[in-house]
C-alpha cells in the first residue's frame, strides 16, 4: 500500500495541478524496488585454490664438530687397608700391569708381631677352655666360668683371624689388567690406612665425553652409528 503525492500548486485557470512531483517519482521507484524479487543471491566463496610445491634440501647431512674429553673406561684409586711403612714400590706411572700383579708392599714386621701376639692369646684361651670343659664334667667349675672361657676362646680366634687378614693387606695388587696412571707416594713413606697410593685405569676401554645440545639428541638416537671420533695431535 502506498500513497501518491500530487503537486497541489494551482494552475493558471485556478484548478489544482495533479501532476506527479519529483518526490512521488522517487518514492515509487523505491517501492517498486522493494517489491521486486527478494531471492538471496549466492555469495561467492572466500577460499581460493593455492598451488603447493615441495622443496627438497637434498640428502647431504650437515657435519658438526664437538669438543670432547677422552677418559678411561675403568679407573680406580688404589690404597692399603692397613697402616705401615712402604717397603717396596713395584709399579710406576705408565707401566702396564696384569690382574693380581703386586704393585707395592708395606713393611710386615709390625703386622707379624700382631699375628704372633694374637696366636699366643688364642692358644692360652684354648687351653683354659679345655681345662674348664674337663672340670665341668665333675662340677668343679661353675657354669658361668665355663661360658666365660668359651666366649674368650671365640674372641681370641676372631682377633687371630683379623691379624692374619691385616698381614695379607700389606700387599697392594692390581684389581684388573690396566695401566698405572698416577703414583702419589714414594718408597719408605709411612702410609695411613685408605690413603690413596696410585691410580690404575683400563688400557682397552676408553670413554669419549662431550656435551650435546638437546635439540640434536633425537638425531643422534636415530643415527648413532654416524658418530666418529677424531683426534688432533699437537706436536
């Protein structure tokens, strides 16, 4: 529904002029446009086809160098388990040694005296216990004295075993095949128990230690066989 606006101006003869004005023509055009086809026009898609192309960097792997430190696979610090004066040093730095080979020896005189004293105490305790065992059969010895002599015999036997073991600890032997890398004592020095005497390292196994960035670790795990050590000789 719409209305038509007329131009109400009077004409020369005094009658109203019924001609359409500019405003009525404009409104008619708008109404006609609004009453036209209202079907929505399909919108054009915003996506555009894109051409892709794979770029290859080739099969050649990059070569990286990392500073490293060479260490022995097996290394140990050797020491005596008892105190004493060094009697003989049989290995020097750089010497190749085999397992069980004697490297150094302490003076055994004091240790031998301790063994003899422990053996004498053991023999005395054994004799006392045997006498108390015979007297116990006739009730001439109380049960308490019998138990005391028995405990003393066990203690004397343990002391003798310890003295014999300490005598064996007076000899320092190589724990495995290797090479002496460092000697920290000189002959005739007094050595305390567990004091470092010399270092030994394996001659067949070496470790190469270096720092690797974390982002390269997956590559190393995938191609660990590509790692190869190199040594630079300095004259």
